[in-house]
């Protein structure tokens, strides 16, 4: 004999509660298509309007001779802008200066930042103050930095010449007017401004390494140099690779600091790809040629990003996917 359970009565209506005893519906943890579209649509529209459409328009204009006036371009010239680009000594000089900045950054700026990060990871009095002091230059805008160093390297009355005079060196150096040293001066300014940012990234990567690994290495009798070579360098690899990527892309886009500091002079000696594009497009009204140069910059950045992703950063992504897959099992 089975006993039927009487239905529960709702205290509000006095009627049987149909919801009582029913199984609660399980809500999926994944948001619906409408929710995703609501959150993605604004960012996607902004990306489409301010990134995709300008790139497509620049690619279209690059095949025309156009001064930016009179509506849409109509004088189609095919690949002439690109042919003139690869024959332009200024553009080829921009590529050489880009390569110089990248090489110096990899050989000087990043090792300096890495060494300071390892030093400031140690515990000593005033460590936080030194971290803040080294990071402050990065907070300054590029325009402010350029104006500051224009005063530092001003001829005759600048801080650099005054310092040399106080040291007994009577030499009038054209810091910003000598074609042979201008790029090295600019690189020194870039190092002063950005080494603190790279140092913070290196410091964050070092702090993510567990101290237990070094304790185990010390128990096994490893020296500090051996622990650095076998633990610190391999585990800092993802941080190093990401900083190298940011340095190269930042070098391609270098504009405002150099433009305010030297304007690309003297005689194009400090000109960058972005400055050449600006001068051709907004000072000489050669919008088609400037668009071709912008497409060249885009292709350089894209090719480097794809190759770097394929052959360098791919190992980091594979490691993350492998770890995630192992956690699921």
C-alpha cells in the first residue's frame, strides 16, 4: 500500500502549490547569444570604425594620386606609389634607423632593465623608492620628455654642455644637430624613458617564480649563478619574449618624441617611418603616397607579429593550453 503525499498548499492563495516538488531548472553557465552580442557589439563597432575602415581606406587611397581635397580620389596610378616608396632614400633610411633602434634596444635597453629588475627584487632598505624613481620617466608623456631633453641638449646653455664644462671638457657638441650621433642621442632618451616600464615587467615576471624552486636548488648545492641560469632565465622566457615584441612594435610606431625633439632633422637624419608619413601626408599633401607608406608600416608590423607569434610566442601558448588541458582531466 502506497501513501500519496498530499500536495503542499500555498500560504498566500490557499491553493495547491504546483511548483512544490518540481525540480529546479538548471541554468547554463554560458551566456546566451543575445548577451554576448550586447557586450561585444559596442567594442566591435568602435574597432570597425576606427581600425578596420581606416586601414581599408588607406589601402584604397594608396593606389591613387590624391592631395586629400576634392572628395574621393579619382586619379588611379596603380602601384606607382609603392614603386616610388622602395626607391625613396628617405624611406630606406627610415628602415635603417628602425633597425638600429631595434638592435640597440635588444642589446642595451632590455639587458639594463633586466639587470635592474633582478637587483630591485632583492630586499634592501629603500627598494620601493628606487622602483618608483626608475618608473617615473615612463609616466611622462613623449612630448614632455622631448621638451625636457631639448633644454638638456640645448647648445651653449644646456645642461649637458654645462656639465662637460664643469668637468673641464671644453667641447661644443651638437647633440641634436650632428647627423653622426643624433640617433644615439635619441636612443639614450628612449632608454631613459622606457627602461623603467620594462623593468617593472621583468620584476613582475621574476616575482611569479616560486621561491621553493630556489630553496630546492640551494639544498641540491646549486650556486647562485647556476640557479639563475637554470631557473630564472628559463622561467623568465615568456616575459622576455613579450617585452621584445612590445619593443619592436613600439620602434615601428615611434613618432611624437622624435618629432617634438628634432622634427626628423637634421636633413632626415633622425626621421622615422611615422614622421615621413606625416610629412608626406599633411605637409606636402601627398595623401596617396603617405597611404602607401602607412600600408608599408602595417605590413611590416603584421609580418613581424605573425612570424613572432608562429615561431616565438607559440611555445608559450602551447604550454598554457597543455596546462589547461591537464587541469581539466
